[in-house]
C-alpha cells in the first residue's frame, strides 16, 4: 500500500509523523502457535527496491 505515513510519534502523543510517498508491505503468517505479523514500512522507493527480498524471506519461513 502506498500513500502518506501518519502515526503517533510515541503512544499517546499529540505529535504525528506526516511522511508523504511512503509504502507498507504486510503479511500475516499463521502458525500452530498463533499469527505473526511481518511489516516493512519506509519511503516508497526504498520499499520497492526491497520488495523481492521481502517476498523471498516470507516464502522461506518454515515452522517445525
């Protein structure tokens, strides 16, 4: 997902990040022990350049 990244600077803060042209990739990996949430967030160009490695990492996960 691409867009403007907005989030609290810290929990409960009134200040927020406001970073345009950001991107997030997110995955939920279900395991017998529960779900794991794996996110990659950053500037759109940086995330795009790491997309293939992110997908390779996700496909390499194995749970015994």
